[in-house]
């Protein structure tokens, strides 16, 4: 049998192919372009970007498989005592053209640490997904969360509530007092326990990864033919500014990548295509824009 | 005679008035709107913003006078042992509409720390200014740096080279391997020494503050009637993305403000109005866009 590591590498590459094909089908016009890159120090990645589509204004679906030595900063952030590491993962962010379709992020990853002799010390899975609408559709929110619950439940009914809570807390713009979007799930440091093997955690992580395409394809299909006004597009661009603020001010993944000399263009591929900042932009009370902002907090959507 | 503190508070308010009038005259169309705000814990500020002008697309000229207790995070960042503080300053960022006119930032500030009995422990001046062009005009760069040298030289000819070097190092997007713009001056922790009193440092800081309006008014006048293409506007928006990256990823002032629960809308007033991120945007070799990027490093402009 293949190691967990080998199985998960194979999985993320297959998932990348599946997701890119699925998104191209949903878009109907644009296609992904691929950039293969190598990392000084070990490994590399496959960055796939799509832009200017009928549905997707900008998006990226990246995989990377890297290994080597962690720097002191990275060891501190990961709270590990050894410098030899292996990491692989898939990370995606899709920014649709229409403000009627939410932005989505999804990520699955696996990490291993080795001692001075190169022996395995431990390994853990992590990942998550969250949805960032510009106009709230409560049916979408319920569908998104119900689907994630269904993906997690086979591995323990306690998982979804825990991961949902972690997501609300993690994707939080503290300086704005609001969540990035309507949440989802977030999990990290999933290591073997008395009840769960690495294999179990891998399957759980894959279950979340596999849920992405059916969820987002359905959300696109629901909203893709809706019309919108230039004013609604401006609102989307202002909200995209909050997305940028989160990713650059608060996101640990972005900071980790930047501080460890990751590939800047792959890390910042998550940033939206066109963005706006206006001083003191506040939606009118009672408007659909205000309705969205009122729901940017922990809400039980299931 | 008034204390240094009282004199500098008076100075920044007069400077704010003078700069806002001068910029309105340069713009010829838009005017500043004022927001007065109070800070929980002590003090407040006067935020003045301008938007949608013929010359200025978005800009802010803010003053604040705040005091009270520093939190642990702020004490650590400022490397001080006491929690009672006073701070006042003027901070401005101007984002012009035309990509032919550079963005500019300027800031002057004064800080005091007190012991448990409320006795003055020490005080220091800080500040700086830097210019961020979208198309390089070497005459502008030389004029900008020569003017700053002239502002600093009366207080010691060693100052400009030192502050210029600090500026190149501070306004640096390490993840891009480029400076934010073509530099300027940056100084901090200017405390009394054997040669210089607080009064001397105040005058030096004011000399830099006073230089802003004549410098920028001339730069605006030089370029305001130049035409530009939509493609050049897109280039400006992409470069504005780098400005956002610096302010949110690296700027200590922004992080300090966010972490100490500063007024978010005043802190992020520095962000540009419309911004773009494209994957792997690289200027064509030999183009004017490439010329700019080649000069985003420490250059001796004087």
C-alpha cells in the first residue's frame, strides 16, 4: 500500500484536474492556463489560473508538493521542534464576475515533520472552505452548510459544529467587526488519536475536498443568468476590498507563504481582479447590501 | 513659552489647513470633507477626505491628538516600559486620477511617554514622505529628493542621506523585491542628544512637513494636463495593488493602528480608490512600465 503522503499527492492532483474541468464547464467560455514552478530548496507546484470568463472573472486552483528545511520563523509559526518537513496541498479561490454569485475559497493540505535522522515524527491534515457572497441568498447559505455537514458527519457528528465554529472565528476581519463571508468549515492539526487514524483524517479531508465541485457548480447554476446593475458591481468591488484586507492583514496562510519566501504570484492569486476602497461606505438601512452585512457573523445556517 | 507638545499640536492643525487649501487649489474641482472623531480612552482626530476630483481621485489629510494607556502589544512595538502616552501627528496620502501624476504620502508625528506619577519620561519626533510614480519622470525624482535634502540640510548634512536610506529600506515590498516607489525620507525616535534639543528635532520635522505642499503642487502642475490611455490607467491600478500590499502586509503604522483598535476608516483611508490584481502581470521589456520597475530600488536621485 502507498504511504499516506503518496496517496494524498495523487488525490490533490486528481482533484485539481476534476475541479478545473468542472469550473470550465460551468464557465462555458474561459479555460485554465497552467504554470509549473519549482521551489528552491525542494519541490514545486502547479498553478492554474483562469480569467476573463463569462462566469469567472479571476480564479486559481493550485497544487504544491514541497519539502526541505523550515526556517526559524516557520518552525515557530507551526510550533514544531524539527526543521525537516514535507507539505502538499490544493488551494483555490474563485472570484466570479457577477455580484450575484459568491466568491469561494477551498483548501486541503497535509504536512509531515521528520527528525534529524529523517525519521517521521508526525503528520497532520488541515483544510477548509468558506463562502463570501455579495448579496445574501439564505437558500445558498443553508445548502452550503448542509452540504459541508454531510461531508463531515460520516467521520463524527461532532466535527461539523467544531469546524464551523473554527471557520467563523478564523475568517474574521477583527478591524471591521465582521466575518469575511457566511463561513463554512476550517480544520487543522488533524493527527492520529485513540479513535482516528491518519487514514480516517485523510478520508475526512478528501470528503470536504470532493464536496467543492458539486456545491459550487450548483451555486453558479442558480445565479449565473441573473442580471445586475453597475451599482451592484461597485458594491461587489467594495466588498472585495474586505477580502483583500483579510488576506493581507490576517490570513496566516498568506503570511506564512510570504515570510517563507513562497511564490508570491501563487500566494496572491487569491486577490480579486478589480477592487475599490471608498471612505466610509455604508449601505442604506433596509437595503440588500445592509442585509448582507447584518449576517456577517456566526449564524446557524443548518 | 508653550510646551513642545502644545506647539506641535498647533503646528499640525495649521499644516492640515494649509495643505487642504493648497490641494483644493491644485485640484480646482473637489473639496475636502471633514469628520471629527473621538477616541475611547482619550483624544480624537480630524479626518479630511477628498474624492472624485479633476486631479485627486482619492485622498486624505488626517490629524490626530490622542493620549491614555498603551496596551501590551503597543508597548512592545514601541519598546517602552510605561503605559501612559501622548501622540499627535498629521498623515496624508493622495491618489491622483491620472497615472501621469505620482501618489504621495507624508507623515509627521510626536510621541511622549510618562511614568506612573504622570511625569514626562521621554518624547520623540518621527515622520517621512515618499513618492510613488506610475511612470518614471527622472526630473520629478531629482526635484523631490533635492527638495527633501534642502529641508533637512539646515539641521545637519548627515541627516538626508541617513533618512533617505531608511526610507528605501522601510518602504520595501520584500515579497516583490522592489521598493514601493522612488523613496524619500523616513525618520523616527528623534530624541534630544548632546547636539540636538527636542526643539531642534521639532523644527527639522516641521521643515519636512512644510516642504510637502510646494513639492507636490509643482509635481501636479507639471503633469496635470498630460493625456493618458485606458491601458495606462490599468497599469496604474495594478501598481496601486502593490501600494495596498505594502500597507496591509508590511506597514508598521497600519498594523499598529489596527492592533490598538484605531479608527479603521481613518487608517485605511490610505488605500487607493480602484485597484487591480492580475496574475503574472509583467511589463514588456523596454517599455515605460518596465523602466519604472527597473528603478524601484535604492537610487541616488540627488
